[in-house]
C-alpha cells in the first residue's frame, strides 16, 4: 500500500489507475528500449571515425543517420499505430531496433561505413516509436496528470543512462579485433526485454483503429493547428532545446578522445549526460505543476547557456563532464516543458497527425544538427561548437517571452 500511495494509485479511479500503470510500464520500456539511443550516439561517432580513412569530417554521419531514422519514422509510426494500435506499433518498433543493431554489426565486420550508417538509420526508425511513449502516456491521462505522465516515462531514461553506456563498456570489444560490433549486437536482447514489458500495456481503444477516445469534436486541418502561436512557441523551444543537446552530445565524445581521453571516459561522460537528461524527470512534472510550463522551459534554456559557459572554460575532464550534465538537465526542463505545451494545443481526434508532424520536424532538424556537429568540430574546434549555443538559446527565450507577454495582454 505504501508503494501505491507513492505512485498515486491508492484511492484513484479505474481510469487514473490505468493511466499510472501504463506510465510505469512505458517508463520500464523507456529504460531498456531507450538505451539504444545512448549506445548509438556514444558509439556512432567513434565507430564512424574508426571506419573512415584520412578525412574524418563525416565521422558523425552515422549519428545523423540515426536521427534521420527517427525523423523519417515519425509519420509512419503514427500511421501504423493508428491502424494496429499503440501496443502492437511499439512492438514493431522494437523489432526494427533489433534489425538495425544486426545491420550495424554486420557493417562493422565488413568495414563498410555507409552500411553502418544505414543500420544506424534503422535503429533510429525504431527509436521513432520510443519517442511516442511520452505521448501515449500523456494522451491516456487526465489533464492534471499529463505532465507527470511524461515525466514518469522520461524517468525511465535514468536507467537507460546506466544500461546503455554499461552495455557499451562490457561489449565494445566482445568481437575483438572488430571494435564496437558487440555493442550493436547487444541491441537484440535489449529489444526483446522491451517487447516483453510492452506486451502488458493496456491502452484504452488500442484495438479499435480510428477510435480517438470517443471524441466527437471534428478534427481541424493540420495547418490551423500548427499556426497557433502557442504551438509555434512550443515547437521553437522544443526543437531548439533538442537540437542544441544533440549538437553538443554528438561532438563531445570525439572532442574528448581528441583531447587525449580514452573512449571509456568519453562513454562515461555520455552516461552522466543521459542520467542528467532523465533523472530530473522524477520531479519535473511537479515543478511544472507548481511554477508553470513556461517558467520551467525558460529555466532549461538558461541552464543550456550555463553548459556553454562551462564548456568554454577549458578542456579538462571536469569541463566536459560538467558541461554534459548541465546539457542534460537543461534539455530535461526545456523539452518536457515544451512537450507539455504541445499536448495542450490539439484535440484527441487530432493527436496522430499533430504528433507525427511534430516529431518529423523535430528530428529532421536534430539530424541536421548532429551532422553539423562533426563538421563544425572538424573545421573550427570545440569552442566554435559551443559558441553556437548563444544565438539559438537566446532566440528561444525571446520567442517564449514574447508569447507570455502576448497572452498576458490578451487576458487583460
């Protein structure tokens, strides 16, 4: 009973109990299925560097392939889940992740850079379904639990932050002398564990395609929904936060190795970063409930600027690790706040097309930022990469501040 009290199940209605149960299951799925992302990102750039010849400027292209896979998969994932239900769609996504791991491992054995990038794209395609976990938890929750539901799901990323990098450390040399292949083979059992967790999901109306929670309100055209000022502001802040996070996270392992640190230390840096991305999720929802979405989103953007300051201060190990921790915290506040804003701008009958559009746009820009990370790092160095934080974060803060002032004037 004490555990039920802590998670809010005691004394709740059946619908509230189901929402919390699903959020907990999706959090567990995030822990194992979400670990594919830190594995792909921490190893993608290093493996790309390993596979390339003298010109290393495309070393982060496999990570771009991963992010492109997430972007390209967003709309098909939304469509498939509308046809067969979210539970079966999520299971299909994990099968795609496992396939991508096998392709990436084969590419490493063949020393084939572009086949490796293709495998990373398949892993990313599977990751597009993982990105829908937060929406699935929010859509099935009452209004006062939406932010917490998103936070609970993302809190599973704390365990992904441990599972992913530790998997890399223990399997990176499993098929020595073929480096990194073991880490991608390990995606298969991780996907199978995730599928076992997802099997127990019970989402209302999940087996009735096209049933949007009995919402009888006609769906508006997509153009009308995405032209709302609040939606535009949420997209700017969400995309800006995620793009900056990816930009630094992709380049950091390469920069650390370039500064003389071992791949193990670079991987541990990513582990601390991913933990910082998701650990605040245990209380971010409550902070949003208390201080509001706008305030927490703004706080995240300010923390991202603090990350850039620490990175500019030097190239010691603590500079890299502390900057990556601040990067994760800033992402958590900014992205959960922005995602919560997005969920308030559409009706249940509109969720599939809006969420698909949101993630295609988001991860398309994120893919571009991951590609540019390697090019900027190779051409101008670590300091130049960090300098780009300032214009992007300040623009997001300006958009958010303008939205707040506009809404306050309308309410007068």
